[in-house]
């Protein structure tokens, strides 16, 4: 998909009622550098639309300074690929260091990002939020490869990241056991922590050392939400973020996550207690200066953590070697040590629990903890095979375990690398259906459907665990009830919630959408009518007061678009309500500062 053409910009004047709005859609022709040229020529407060099924290449890092950059591809489906945007190469033959430098707000939607140059060289990063208080929303995108060191870094302080409905594949490299963080919430140089990091209904395949890191700084993330995500094949930790005011890790599906055992001689990570060096897959601690009992919510419920038998066999082999030679014992980690973990993880459960700071903080035993009454952990299922539809996932797991054997004998037990083949000859476990990181001709790129009945009803709401995009009807049920489900979790309830399912015919009948969302100054509300109808659109604030009447007029059958201008409205959460004939629906709308 490498087509090089010149750029064509189509300026569309949009109407809101009879008023002309200065909101531009610039339809960019496919080709090398065409998107860069469009942004340079036109700046911000535009929507740069990329054409589905077409190829775009950048000829420099995309940077926005103090304007909201919106790159939105045309809608796509299983038969039509999204627009492809691919990174480029510097004059010295090395790839760009990243694709995006966010020095303002960015919205990215409906795009397949190939973060490898045409020579299949991977940049270190994909996107960096280098400016403070920037807001990045990535929705319904593919990022493959994701970068060898990180995918997204929030380094400016007080950043917001909404990462929803995406697939991110091939992060890290296969030449070492200890590299890379998928998401970095802040660095030591940042002046403050992350405001909001929101991860929901994503699929992550082939991950490096850590999925999430905050670099063990003293910065506090205000709101961290990790809900209904699918994770396959990762070397090490889930979360190294330590400090959060409000935290959710729930309804996720982990498959062969952490094949790299933890060596007993390793010291605790920065901020760790030397007397309790045994980590979990999730790091946590009291916030410096926090007064107990804590009022913070830490909700780790209804997750499935699966390891292939080969991972347990590797741990047993390494511990047999340790017993015979006196070198270091190893173990795998559960999400949280609870004193009941199966010994096949490689460590004595009682010993591990006694040496785990996080195990004591969550204090799962008898579910009693007077210092942390809102820290809830439980209902985690181990080693329940989801029953993937695609057998290639199991082949990748076999390759991953074969790769992990030399990697971990060298890394965790200190064996000489000379005893093993060079890393370039270890099996490849990265998801690569095309055999070339520079090419994305295979579509769809991944299939995350599965058949295990218990997993299909494993969430706190009795819905499938993991990314619900693989189960559209069940996702429609979730969409209709997600506010009630969140409030159920926020209240600290650990039992399942019941709700009345929305008939799939009704859920599938949504006839409107708004984009970009979040918005800065203007957003487009698009709706489709089967017959001519009177259409009423209104905006409400978070307490249900109507603050704007957008339209009230007759429209013919077909698809229509109107533009909503925020005007004097402050930033925050709003709702738009649309009524047309006998149809009505309400959706959230976030207005940025």
C-alpha cells in the first residue's frame, strides 16, 4: 500500500442551521509528505481527513504547537482497511525518533499507523506528549509496530491520554529480555504527574518489558482506568506506576503475560521496601504524606491471567538448575500476591506473600484492611484458556516460550550468553502476518474472538473479558449500561452487577455520532435518517440543564452533518441529545480547555 500522489485539499463549508461556521475539513490526497504539507499550510482548528484504504507517508515528525490537531480517517470495516500513515527516514538512513510530538491537543481516529520506515526500521517511540496539560485521544486506530522503546510518553506533566478501541502490536524488540515500556505516564523531569490515563476496549499484542510505567517518580496520577483490554504476550510487568488517586484494573484478559520470571536476588524497585522486595505485576504504594485510613479507590477485580504450561515448565527447569548449582531461584508473578497463589508460579506462596508490600497493602486475606478500606482485589481467574478462534495465537505462545528460555537463563540466572545461540537466532514471537514490519497488507491484522463460556461471562457485568470490540452485541449491552457499571465499581462493590440487556437491534440502531470528541472549539454531529423527520439537537451540562439548542428543523432522508460551536461554554463534560421521529439518543461530549 505505497501510493505516492500529490495533495488535494477540499474545503467544506459546514452549516449549523443557517449560520456558516469556520470549521474546515481538509481531505488529503494519499502520498509521501502530503499530510505534513497540509498541516504546515493550514495549521490548527482543522480536521485532516485521510482516505480509507490509501497510503500516506510523513517526511518529518508531526508537531503541533498550541493548536488542536485532528487527523481522522474515513470509516473502515473488515473489507476495507483504514488509511495508512507511515513514518519516515532521516538523511543518515535512520528512522525518525517518533511520529508525533504533541505540544498541543491531538485527536487521532480511524488510522492504521505503521511506525516503521520503508526499510522496516522501528523508531524508539510513536507519540510523545511533551507539552504540559496536553490532551491526546487515540480512538479506533491500529498501531503496528508500536515502537521498540515506548508507544506513548506523557512527559510534559498534567497530561491526559484517552486510548480507546485500538489495536497496538509489536512493541519492544526480540534481542533482549529487559527493554521498553508501552506507555510512560511521566518522567522524573516532569513537574507533575499525569492527570488522566484512560485505557478501554483495546487489544495489545507482543509487548516489551512493561505495559505501563511512571518511572518510579514521586508524581501522582490523578485517574488511571484500565478496563476491558486484551493483552497477549508480554515479557514482564503490567503496571509500574506506584501512585494514583483513583485506580481501576478490571475486566481485562491477560494471555501469556509475563514469561520472564523474577529472580530472587533482585532488589526492590525504586521506592520499594527492602524488607518486602517481592513485587506483583501491579506496583502500588501509599502516596507520600498520605493520612490513613486512605480514601483512595484501588479496584482490581474480574481479570483473567493465563500462562501456558510451557511458562510453568520453564520456571520449574530454572529452579531445578538453581537447586543443582546454587544460582538464583525465580518465580512468575500473579497480579497481586494473596497468600493462596499456586506454587507452580515458582515461589512458596506464604513466603511470597510475607515479602510483598503490595500484597499487604491490598490485604486480600479475609478482605479486611482498615487502613485501605477502598482497596479492592479479588475475583481473578488464573489459567483459564479463552479458546482463541485463531490457532496462530497458540503458535505465537509456543514461540514466545522458546524465546524466553535462553533470554531468561541469561537475564535472570546470569548464565553466559556463549552457552546459547545469539538472540538473532531465537524464535520470533512478534505478531507479524506480513513478515515485514514495513508492510501492512494483511487485513484484518488480528482476530481476538474466543469461545470459552466462562470467559465470555467473566466481567463484573457478566460480559466477555477483554476488548469488547471482538463481541459487538455484548459491547452494545455494555455501552447502554457502562455508566451504571462504572458507578458500581467506584462504590467498591465486588459482586457482579445485573442489568437488563438492550436488544441488539436497538443497540445497533444508533443513528448519530459526534466527532472529534473530546472537542476544542467545534464538533461535527452526523446523523442518518431513514425517512424525512423533524430533528432536534440540544446540548446539556453535567447536571442535566440545557445549555444550547443546536437545531430544530425538518431534514430529508439520508446522512446529514451539522456543526456545534462551543461559543462561551466552559470546558468539561456535556451531553448531546438528538431526537428524530421516533428515535432518540444521548451521548457524552467532552469540551477541552
